[in-house]
C-alpha cells in the first residue's frame, strides 16, 4: 500500500455509527444552515465550558527545544468530528497519532500557533487568544453526554500571543487579543495527535482565528504574516478538512467509498498544495472556482486553513503525508517543509 493512500479501512464502530446517525438526525430536524462560525452539527460556542486539566508551568519551562536550528515545518491537519477521539481503530486516528509523534520527537517546538476552521473573527480582522488558562469549547450538537466531559490539558502564552499580534500588525493586518477557549477543531484533533498520557505536547498553544470571509488570497497573506514564527521554533498548525460536506454524510453511511466529488477534489487539492512554491498561491486559489468545489466544501471555512498553512510555508514545498477519501469527507494530512530527522516515515 502506498504511504499516501489508504483505500481500505475497518467499518465504523457501532458507537461511532450510532453517534453520527443521531447527530445528523438532530441537524436535519433543525434544518441545518450555516451559522456565523461552522461547527460539527454545530452550535455557537458557549463560555461555560469546563476547563481542561492544566499543564504545570514548570513542565513548559523545561520543555526541550529544537537544537537543529531548522525552521519548523507547517502542518495542515484534517480534524474530523469529535467522535474521532474515541474511534481508535480509524485510520485517521492512527495517522494523527503518528504525525503527533513526529512533532514531539523530531520537531520539538517550544510553542504551537494553531488556526482552526471553527473560529472566524470578522471580514477584515482576526483575533488572537491571549488567555493563559484556556477552557475547552464544546462546539458540537447531538453527541453523548460524555463527549462534553472530555478534557485536554493545555495552557496559552501571552508572550507568544503578543508576538503573533506584533507580526500581524507589521503586515498591516488588523488583529486584537481576546480571551477564548480552544474549540474542538483544535482540542479534539490534538487529543488524537498528542494523547495526554502517551504523547503529551507539553508546550503552550495559542489559537488564532480565520477571517470571516471566503477570500483565499487574504488567508494566504495571513499565513505569510506569521511565517517568521518558524524561525523561533514555534510550530504553525492549520486545522480544517480536505473535503468537508456534512449534509451528504447521510448518503454514505455504511459505505466508506468516496462520493465522486470527494475523490476528485481531494486529488485537485494535492496538485495545488504540492505545486512549486511560486505557483502554489494561485493554484490553491483556483480550487475555489472548480465545479466540484461547493460540493466538496459547501462553505470554504474548512478549506481556508490550508491556504494559511501554505502561506506560512514560504519557499518550502508541500507534501501530502496521507489521505483517505471517505464518503463526503477527505482526511488528507499535509506538511510543508521538512523535519530535522530526514528518516521521517510520514
């Protein structure tokens, strides 16, 4: 089997099928429409969420740094829904865990700056989470009660947040600091990649919003604006989904074969994201004009994070680490740039 594909997989567990079926039923009953920020069946976040267990400050202070003095790579993670946290046999869970181990064992960043599809600020400005004690946002509907009791240990960093705000200001991008929790586009996928017991991240996490727009060039510029973080051993992660059509999930239950647009757009995204750096911005922007674009992404919020990641990549080439087109979704995972240990198995 090619390392970049995985066309076979075990069926969903009964738990995952029942969970997703119930969630979709809720969405259909509510006549699901696009809210101001996308969610997985998906309600506006609320601020009364329980906080995750906190990482001791001493742990952060003593975290090792990348002694190779190499620019950190940039990752685009397809994060899926919160049920992926519990579906440990799903190939995407296993791949996220593998990527997480590459990050903790080889990249060894001193902090992570993450952009999630589930936070959009305004049309011409972004927001940066400056909170050091960050709660979790349970921004999803219709799942079992224990989903809303999940924890993910994390802390923020005012220092890193202020550095991000400074870089955005230098680039002429309007930005403001706010206090906010981590949405599931961050913490649910991070629970897979950085399982707290077996592969803890143990560095501060600072989340930055997208613009509330569907402008790919605007988001590419956002990535370019923060690219200098990579020279400071700060890792940039963009969290979205390579193909993301929640409404069509109902047509693919029990059948993991990708819908035609999922396969075609997934391949088109690979061609654009792995294009020569000088051609990549245009190639990615052209994706939004494809006939299958609105099928693959009824809203572009889950696609735009890869534009941010590619912008931050600068002259580094993109590589699709792995993909799984499944029903109306694709789980493709990307990395821009290399890691210090050239023996990376991804």
